[in-house]
């Protein structure tokens, strides 16, 4: 919408001929688009796409990025932006194919490889995800998010020891990278080391008091250990921060394992927690937010 031009109009814009009288010679050849102009237009479209996604207008952003790639299909950066927007829109197979196009054009770009690895995880192609993420880390060894995503890929494969190794590597690079600390706690919990899990959940929570996940995970662990009152206080605060964590599907998406999920399911059924979740959802609706 707003970017669909008639074929002739598009040709005139791209060739810089808008408003110029057509000469008789134009009947005998097709003018070649100016490469510099196309790159400038594609760069502007990519900039517009990034701005639109920041405004929450993901579909419009995707359309801009598609057109940018059409104008300059040689740019790996534009393919990366388009692939990232497919991820944002949960078009996961499209994200994989698009990001593979980016990789073909620049196989030594860690950002492309890391994003491709995430796309492969979303399509449950974990072997390919591990390969892409390891290739990215070979090029950028100081990226905690790369190790974190590789740990997630191993977690999805069910290899808890390999996941632990990668989360630990992420923390070694950045000891304030709370997602890796939190997910190390998830591994601890599944391997039966509840005290270690609680310590990691507490550490993640201290690093960012606005996040719900480690708070709810710690609340679940406290509940299992019989500290019901403290668990409920923490759980209520977690749901006030983000009521979506009252849904088991949200916890699965965030890679909670079967043991923690089972315990969380019981905890979330407690009357005080159910009432807190209801109130948190109601408050979010009144504020115009999503559940």
C-alpha cells in the first residue's frame, strides 16, 4: 500500500527518466537502471523498514525490505534485514531461505550466521542451527549472545551438558549477560540441582529487576522446597511484570524443561497466583497492551 507503482511508472522512477520526454530512440533499447540510484533507494527503504519495525508496524516494514532487496539483490545486509523481519513476523521458513541468500553473498558475516542459526532453531532444524552458530562464533569469539544461542540450540536438542558449556562460555565473556545466567539455571533445574538453579535465577533477577522469567522460575523452585509464602510473593510480582508468563506455552517457548514446567504448572494453579494473573491481565487490557 502506497508503494505499488504501475510498471511504467516504476521503470521511470528507477531509471531517473521521470518527466523527461521520450525520444524516438527509446523504442529501440531498454534504458539500464543507474546502479548508484538503485543502491541509494534500497538503502532508504531499508532505513524506513527499520524505523517502521521500531514503531510496531512490522508488515509495512517487511514490504519496504522486500522492495529494497528487489532494487539491490547483491547486498547481503539487505537480505539480512529482510530475513530478520521474517523472523519478527514469525515467517520462519521464509526467514531461513532469505538468510541463506544473505549467507551466499557474505559467508563471513557473524550477524548473518547468528540470525540464520536462530531461524533454523525456529524451524526445528537444530543440526543446521548448531552449524551456523558455530560458524559465527569462529568469526566472533567474544559475542555472548552467540554462545547463548548455541546453548539454546543444544538445549532444544536435549544435550544439557553441551548447553551448560555454551551458557558458561557466554557468562565468561560477559558476567552481566542475564539470559545466559537464567538459562544455566534452567539446565541446573532439569539436572536436579535445585540450589544451583535458584542461585542462577537470583543472579539473573538481580541484574535486571524488570524481567519476569527468573523471578517466576525462582518462585517455582521456592514453592517446590516448601517456601510457599515467599514463592507466592515472587510469583505475583513476576506476573505483574509480564502476565504472559502465566501461560505454559510462553514457558515452553523460553525453553523451560519438562521438570520445571511440571512444577510451574502446579504453582500457577494456586489461588493467590491465579487471582494475581487475572488482575495482571485485566490491568494490561486496561492499559491497551497485549496479553
